[in-house]
C-alpha cells in the first residue's frame, strides 16, 4: 500500500542578502521590497506559496530588513485612516497582506551563503519536509510553480528541484543538474521530470552536463539539514546549498521538474524591468493603456 508522504506545511524565504546589484536603491531598503508594478518582489513568492496550499511562512532576514516584517504585519494606523476616508478597496488590499499568512522571522547573523540561510531556519522548520523559495525568481505560471513541485513530491516522497532549460552561452551563471538515466516515476505532472544524479555549480558551457538550470524553488526532505551541517565552506567562505544537495542526492532520490511557466530573474536589472513590463501588460486595469503607451514610443 502506498502511503502519502508527510505534508509540506512550511515555506522558507531566504531574505538576508545585501542586494548590491541594485545600489543605491537598496542602500536603505531590502531588495525584496522593490516593487514590481504595485507589489514588492517577495509578496509574489508568498502569494505563490499560499496558492500552493502553504500559509506557514518563515523569512530568514538580516540587518536592515525591518521593512519586510512591517509589510506583512498589521498596520493599524493606515487601516484606520483608510476606513475613515471610506477607501474600502484599498483597506481590503492592505488587510489581505497581513491576513493571508502565518509568518515567522529568524535572523541570519552572518552572510554565509544560501545554504547557511536554509540551515538557520532548522529550528522553525523542525524535522519535516519544507519548501524554499528565492524571492528574486518571480514565476508567472497558470499553475503556481510550487504547486507543480508539490505534485511531484506527493507522488514520490522525494526532494524536488525546479529547473528550466537555458542557452549554453549563459549556463555558467547557474547551477546545472546531471540527469540520471534511471526511469522517472510515472504520473501526470506539469512538466518533464528526471532523477538527479549530480549537480554542478556554474559549469563552463563545454562542461555542463545538461542545459537544465536550477531556478529558485526547492521542496526538500529534512535530511538536507544534516547535509548542510556536514557541508564545508566553499567559494567566498560560504556554505553552498548546491554542495549539500549533491550530498543529499547520493543518499536518497531527488528529482528535477522542468517548470511550466515564465521565470523572471528580478535580481538582475534587465530582468526586473522585463518583469515589470510583462506583469503590467497582463493587468486588467493597466494592460491596454500601457500597451498603447509602449506602441506610441518612438525608437
């Protein structure tokens, strides 16, 4: 008899990075709070988790990240002003932010890498499977990206990493999976899946084992914490999540899911601008006038 694996109830958001690529805008505000149209970047990921069935959010923060906590907290003064002025539509928008999730925060005291940020959340996660979402990757998909991955996890009980094909000329900017020849488990999933034999961090194009690059979504079994504890500091003196994932893939099955959807790398200036344009064009209230404006621009 097939038993359902333990339910994934928690999502971890590493948000302690300095955001140096967006200086000076990020000198006094977290990069996760930069607005895409009218919502901060991190809110897109939180809404994705919620739409995937997860409302227990753990945010790993660092110094100068108080704006994130304020954003997801209740704002009594603002709500009172909006209520007094009869702006019920805006009042609902503000309340939805604080009402939609149960959020916990933990401080990453030293910037020791993504692996260390995930390890910092261990006490709040406990010994259960969990998701990790990197807010920089905003994924526009008909089925939420994390929901696609949870479908694979629920069918296999194994860790799942999101991947998408990228051109060889840019593959050295990514972690890349080496797919195993083993047959993937049967099932109807949003995209192709493959068992992971190994992962390579930022390979040269000639050395890349595939064109499947890791994007910022993970569903992980609690065994990853032991792997992170055993992971030595790598490049830049940081604990690399990829190194721990390689260790985990040798211990137990791990699968890659090719996501169905459009990924926006908002940690890059060009990617941020592209995401702003594409998301605005999809808005019912902005799409048509914004499209008309773009058409009218002179080259």
